[in-house]
């Protein structure tokens, strides 16, 4: 199975975007809304939620 294409925004950040190849690409947009903690999340799940919010990835 082939590797999925990199989003155009990643190519632009890397400096590898080319007008002849990437100008008319349709990319799915990254969600821009801020995630909110579900009210039902408690205990270990809440600790994991907090850990992922602090992670740089």
C-alpha cells in the first residue's frame, strides 16, 4: 500500500512545495477548533487527556 501524500501545508513548511505539482491539490483541512474536555471523563482518562494536551506532538 502506498504512503499517503503529505499535506500541502507540510510541504510548504519544509520548503518542498512545487507550483507545478502542488498548486491545485485538495487537502483536508486540519481542525482549527480547540478541543474541550468531555464532562464524563474522570480518573485515568482525565490524566491521559491532560498528558496529551501538554505533549508537543
